[in-house]
């Protein structure tokens, strides 16, 4: 059973960078044909796909966030990470990591990130 | 970018009744569409993928149908634990992967 767990600061100041890590257990992020993904959800709103990293290491990002997003992986720790730069209040949301084969079959519980001074 | 539209925004249903949720895509996604259920304080849970295939452990009262641009999620006999928000998601085109705005199923 694959399990994902997000971690990182719950509060980030405007204009700074948001950095989150997703720790994966029950499966290797470097094997299989999977996309390890980040998705966010502002309170009371819908889901927004942020981007993904494939087991091969290739990445894809949402064009609406493309210039601010970096997703990377540390296979030795079986973790992948999200960095979102130049954050504003609009980036306040619950951030989820998930495994995808197109659709998202395993999700973390999410971590709430607030952007505020 | 493919835009997904879900209707209705809110569906009020009594336990035991049938619930029918709709998802429409702005262009064909073939059958590359999934449905998720989300309850307050929880991450989304995969219900259906490939438009009509139930995910592991999903009760048979959940069924999906459709192709190309028109899709339906049906809950045949609503149980109390089914009151939640339901999202559709397409994975035919990227970037980006897109979700619909959701349908809230609440108690009538």
C-alpha cells in the first residue's frame, strides 16, 4: 500500500518561496510508470494541478504557474519536493502530493500553507 | 486547456435515492476521465477511472459512464456516507491536468 505524507512550513511570507516535501512509503518513486504530482486546493474551492515529476525524472508544470514552480526528486530518500517562488496570498491553500498514472490513485493527507506577513 | 463543467453545482438528495452527476468537457477526452469523492478535512478519493472503471474497494452503487465530452457519475442508492463533493478530472491532455469545479451532494 503506497502512502504519501507532505511536510513543510505552514506559514510563508509574501514574496518568499514555499518549499514542501512529499515522503513516499510502500513503493519507490524511481520505479514504474508513475507521475509524482502536486495539487493544491484553496479553502472552500476546487482542485488545481501544479505539476509532476515522472519516475524518469522528467517534469511538467501547469502553465499558469510554470515560471514559479520547480519539482524535484531525491530517490535516495524516496521523496519528491515542490518549490513555488514569489508567493502571494493567492498561494494560500492545502497542498497535496499524489501518485498518478493519468488519474490520481494515492494521495497524501495534505498540508496547509498560509502566505502572510 | 480542456475545461470541465460539472452540473448541478449542488444536488440535494434523500438517503436511498439515486443521484446523477454530470461532467462535460470542452473538447473530447476520449474515456480518459476520472471521478473523485472528497469529504471535509480529507483528500480526494479516487472512485472511477477510464470513465467507467471502479477503483479498488469502491462500492458497486457508484457507476460511471460516457465518452468524449459527456460523462455521468451515478450513485444508485445514496448512503449517509456518500454526502460529499464530487470532482471529475481529465487526463487525456496535458498540460495541465484539469479538474471540474465539483458537485456538492447534500441532504435533502
